[in-house]
C-alpha cells in the first residue's frame, strides 16, 4: 500500500510582510497573496521538506487547520511532493504562469491578476540582458515603470471608462476608453539559457494576444524581441520595423538579434530604420530586409519608412531607445551621435500607426546604470505612451478576440 499523500512548499512562495500576529505570503508565479496567522504560517513552514498534512499539523485543531491547508493547496502554495513544482487548482495540475507581479505598474495602472478581464493593452516587463553587448538592461522595466508615474492612468468615476491623456503635440486626447493592465515581469532564473527566457517571453506575449490585448513589452536588451516577434508571427505573415542605430561593429549582439528576427518563420520583411554613424555601412538592404538611415528619415520623414514596407502586411514595431540622439537618451548600450529627436520618433510612430496595422510594440535597451539621472527612462516612458496612442484605440484593439467586458 502507498503511504499518505505528501505535500511540499512551492518554490515560488515568498514572504511579503509580517507583524506580531500575521504573515503575508505571495506566490511569485501566479501573483496570489494570503495573510496567514502566525500559527498557520508555522504549519506552512513545516512543508519546506515533504510531509503529510497530519505530520505537519501535529496536535493542532485538525479540522480547522486542514481546511486552511486545502486552501493553500488549491492556490498552489503547497504542491504534491512529486508534482515537479506545478501548482494544483480545481481543474487539476496547471503550469505556473510565465509572468510574476512587478512592484511597480506602468502609468500606475492596475496589475492584471489571474481571472481578470483582459485590457486593450497588456504591459509585459522582460528584466533580462542575457543577449546584451553591455549588462544593465535587466533593470529597465522597473526604472521605466517608476518614471511613467507622471502619466497617471485614471478612470472617470461617472462612466467607469479610462480618461486617456491630452496630447499637446497632436492637439487631441489619446487613449480615451483604452484600458491598460500591467501583467508583471516575465519570470526567469539565473543560470537559465537565453532560449528558455525567450520561450517564456513568447508564452507571455501569446497569452496577451489570445486574450485580444495589444502586447507592449519593456526590455531588457534587444534579444527579448525575438520571443515576442515569434509569438506575433505565429498568427500569420508580418513585417518587422526595427528602429535602432546598432551596427555590426558597435553592437554585435544587437545587430545579430536583428538578423535573427529577419530569419524567423512568417517574417517576410524587416526594415532596419535609424541607421547612422561610422561602421553602419554594413546595414545594406538584402533579400527580405531594407535599411533606412536617419538622414533619409530627416529628409523624407515617415514616407521613407512606409515606402520600405510592403502594403497590406501587419507590423511588429521594435524600438531600441538608442535610435534617439544621446543628448536625449544617454543610458543605452552603444550611444552614437546624430540620432533622432524624441519628437521625430513619436511623429514617425504616429504616421506608421495611421498607415499600417501594428500588432505589438516593444521598447528595449534602456541601461539605468549608464543613464544621466533618469533621463533615458523618462524618454522611454514618453515614447511608449506615444506608441500606444498611435497603435491602440477601442476600435482597433482586440480584433483577434478577447473578452468585450473591458473596464477599469
């Protein structure tokens, strides 16, 4: 006969806060939080090694405590000792979510927990620099979220709809009625391979797309885009707009990411826009790719970019913040003079959004450790907001499905 069922504390469980009478624990993979009494917390601690419930409870009030343990088990805080770290729910064992909650949210919008209605726009942080030329981009999602707090996301209490923001440059309100939810950060553990992280990025992006949301990713280095591009391209042919100054000489890893992106399945065209400086002569047009220099963009504006894109193809837009001049974005991996002005970049995004269907946006390569104050993080938040305003509206978002009951 087999022995009693043995349970184990999930490796995703951590302690958030404690006082004299209680402890708040959280599940890093699902975002669930529970306040436990000190006695029940001591019982939970007993499962750091595999144990049967009766062994952990000892002489305590078995009936009441057992009910609490069943709740912990249902929410994934306790797993079967042989469950391989998977959590158990009403429908049986389910894998952990690809994202974990972030301590900050973009524009102070609400975090999206399990079971929440999908929003028009889904913000996903990717704190990884495993594919970078210079370390430090892993700190970018938190830094950009903190600096985005000056654009507070608010809802009208009478209509329960998002107010949006008034864009002075456009002379109109943007994102009115567009809901935004922060999905948190893609989980990863030190020692994991880059391919494992990119698979989780693709999973998180796929989850947002399947809910009918417009994914917005905050990197992380340039390689993180390979995961999200893969998920978008699974839904059909797509063109990639790769806004970056990176050349093979100055930023080989970022340059390699662009080449890899152009070779992914269903990527039928890639435009590398923003090329400039010495060493970027290798950025020539090839089959399936096209290079557009800063000089061309300055002379011809968005027309230079739009003419390089095939008609009728939906787009994925990837913004390396280093496409801007270092005067505006000094905290990047490979700064180069002569870059775009922020107003030029946001105007480019607006015209691109007006002329093409855009299915996903990422902002990458912010290095807070190299920044001057928080200037680059501030500019990245501005660019992200402008990109959302250009690509997302209640009428355009969620065309692939999703729950229509969106609200604040």
